[in-house]
C-alpha cells in the first residue's frame, strides 16, 4: 500500500472538498483534483484512473441530490444514458492507443464559443423552453451523449461544461440542465472507471483518499445549486469555463 505524509493527506482532503463542490454543479473538478494527485506523487499510469474513481464518487453523490430534488428529465435521459456509456468505454480504450494532446486546440475553441455565447445570452437558462421529447430532440441528444461520453473517456476537461451547454441548447433551464448533465456524466464516469479498473490503471488508495472529501463537497455544492438556482449556477459555469480555457492554453504552450 502507498503511504504519504499527513500534510499531503490534508492537502488532498481540502482539494478534494473544493473539487467536489465545484464539480457537483458545473464540472471542472479535475482542475483541482488532478494537480492534487500529481503533487501527492501518484504514478502517472494510475493518474487518470484514480482521478476517475474520485470523480465517479462525486458525480454519484451530486446526481442523487438532483434526483431527489426532481430536477431531472428521466424521459429523455433513459434514452441517452446507454449511448453515453458506450461512448465513454470506447474513449477509455482509445486513449490507451492514441495520444489525446491533439484535442487541446479544438477544446479551447469550443470552450471560448460556449463562454461568449453564455455571456451574451444574459437571460439564457433562467426559464425552461423545453417543449418535450421530439424525434429531433432525441436524435440530437443521442449524438451529443455518445460524442461527449467518448470525449469524457478519452480526454475529459470541460465535459461538465459541454453537457450543460448541450442541455441549455435543448431548452432546459440551468438547474435542470445541470441535473441532466450530472446523470450523463455519472454514466460516462462509471463506465470509464470500470474500463480503467479492467486495465489495471486505478489506485484505490489515492482514489478513495481524494474521493471521500469530494463526496462531502458534492453534497454541499449540489444543495446550494438547487436552492439558489440559475443566479448561482450561471456565474459559476462561466467562471469554471474561463479557468478551463486558461488551463488548456497554458498546457498547450508548455
């Protein structure tokens, strides 16, 4: 079993809580959790899988909170979940064979577009305009679920932002868009995690050490989001997306 110092355990606990709080609403917890794991000295071949274990624990917790609040559209999601799972498994297998670095410039452009669009559509997501599950809606949803599921298994950064944006485009308000996104994110997370476990790429020691405080952060973060609504989620969504853009640009330049 791995052993790390008490100070580093405290760092992982604090970082895990903050990552869980943010990730439970708009995603982006990996911005905190991955550097925390790296600073703890985790072997690189176990990094993504161990982070996925912690992230899956977090997304399960926040998903449960949104389900209890009723801020989930099950009619649409029961169709989309299988495609998210298939995409995530395919992405996790693919990343073992193909370097994911080439995606960074494309991800930066997409995140910039999402941020600008959300900034200029000031009342976007305040009120739901979703008119029901039509053939067109289901087709778009299936494509989005598979593509973003694949992306989550293959690369990952910005998955929460992409999912929320997709559900906002379908007409959902911010809280339900976040709830729907968490369900799909959990489906892709658990599928990707099982794939990493099968490939021997998970450290349960590090993953649980980070995952437990992430669960605590997720409980509080999702409750705050559900209670405060779009007025809270929208600025957090924009903030995290902007940070993601900066992080991807930094990584591309170094």
